[in-house]
């Protein structure tokens, strides 16, 4: 039998030292952006009941859920998402709160990706949710906040693509097609599969009108700058789709007034998870990253699954995806993870050494205590760890400062070391 105790599961990783510090820096940067804009941080359980994520309108494929049983035989799942637990929280513990509720979070999520293709089964989501506001100002604020978040982390050359769930729904709602055929069409459009979409529509020529075939064939190409909206209007003759286009145009105008138009593009072929999204859908893409690193939109029906019928909108950022891009672009603002000082002493002088270490830390530097007996061992350790300063506590009166770079040693009184 194969033993796995020295391995970790596929799709997971150990994060060490500098990488860990870099990731925490990104997380803290994002957290500050959210909190400064009035969002309150929440932490939901890593384990949730399976029922929380059960249903087509939840937006997550059931085969991607990790499932297990508790000691009562109830099915649990390791959370694959944070938005749905926040919807549960809003509909239960916070159901009588004053709206809108503004949440932020930064937590690990878990999804079982059979064919990993570079994807991880455990990754970190950082994001925000606004519960209880149907106003377009909420959507505009989130898009602007998403742009700010990407810029503040050091990302350049990115774009936010906007779509609208109601545009596609308006086009297909009156077509003489069953739900299976509509889902096939949606899938072809989502994957921009021109060939398969065209072949299917040719097979339906006897029941579909020419104008319907034209707009459906056009869907995969309806992406680019804001002119896409006017292009789509020429083929749109239903109120739902027209209102969706008007909403996108209005948001673009407001974002342009905010000086953000250079980041904004349209993708009317963004038609995924239409049982989940009810209005605006948006995705963030970075040059150098294969997949989207930011995703969000409006999901006005989600919270009603938990007992309160209120609108909602939000977005999530893939922190690990951001880090990968910054690493590739060599744009990470590396934080020094090593100590600035190390204090060496005999065990009898540990109290003196500890007091010195405390003073160094209070001054804003990092300091560790040497666990070696021999001074040469401490010097070798400091050089390997790239610790610049060694403090040798030889007695209460004699304290020396050694510079590992210049090899210069000086005598100092304790109070002058900091």
C-alpha cells in the first residue's frame, strides 16, 4: 500500500517564507482598500452543510464540491465559494439588519478540479459583497473598486470586461427551442465556439427566424470596446435585451467620467451561470494570465434561497492568480522576511539579550535570539540567513555589534544599539 504522508494532494501547495510574506502583503493591501470604503470583514466556516450549495442557481457545479459526513450522518462540504455563505449569513443571522450590508472577506476556498490544467483545488479569494441594494450605483462602485484593487496590488495592463445576463435571456426567451437546446447554444457562445454554434443553428433553420439566427451567430463576436453595444442594438427587438444594453451603456458613461474607460471593455457573449447572475456580469483579465483573476456581478435571487428576498452584487479576486502574474512580471514589492538583528548570548545572560531584542522590535526592526552556543555558529547562521547585524552579549557591561557585511565589530552600550 502506497504511503502518502510525505506528499500533499494534487491541486494544493505549501507556501513558504518569502512567498508567504508576498501573499499576506497582497491580502492586507486588498483588505485595507475594502475597509477604507466602509466594508466590514466577515469569516464564514470552512465547513458548510451541503444543502447551502445544492441547486442550479448556486452557480457551482456539484462535481466540484468536496463532500464528507459529520458524526450525525449529515452531508457537509468544504466551502467552494464565499459569496453563497455570505448570502446564507445575510438571510439568517443578519436578516433584520439595516440595508445595504457591505461585506468583505479573504479566505481559502476548495474545488475539485479533475483536470487541473494549472488550476488549484485550494486557492484564496478576496472580495466584497453589497447586500440589499438594486441601485446601479452599487454596480458602478464595485467596478471602480475592482480597478482600484488591481492597481493597488501593482497590476498593470489589465481589463475589466462587462456583460449582462438579461441580454442573452431576452434574446432566447421567445425562441421555439427547448431548454436543452438553449443550454447548448449558451455553451457554444460561452466558449466562443463559432463552428458548433453555426452548425446547430443551421439545423434549426426551419423553426427559427432569420433575424434570430443572425443575432445568435453574432454573439461570440460581440466583444470589444463600447461600440459593441450599438452593434448589438441593430439586432435587438425585445425590451429585456434593450434594457440590458442601456444599463451597460449607462455604467460605461459613468465609469468614463471617473477616468476608468481605458480599463473597460464589453463582452455580450459572457453568458455563464445564468441561473446565478441576474444582471451585470464582469470579469478581470491581466496580460500574462490565462484565466480571469477577478469575477463578479449581480445575483438578485441568491439571498432569497435563505429566507430574505433582497438584491445583491459583488466580486472576488483570485489572490494566487494575482501573485503568479506579479511574479512573472517581477513586480512584487518583496518584504524582507529575515531578521535585521540576531542576539547571541550565554544562557545566563538570556534576560539581557531578551530585553535588547524587545527594544529592537519596538523600534520597528526584526530581531531573533540565537540558539547557538558557539559564536562562530551564530555568525555562519546569520550570513546564510542574510542577517546584517549580530549583537554579542558577553556580559552586562560588554555588548558588541558585528556587521556581517563589513566584518567590523564595535563596542556598544545596550541603550545605544537601537
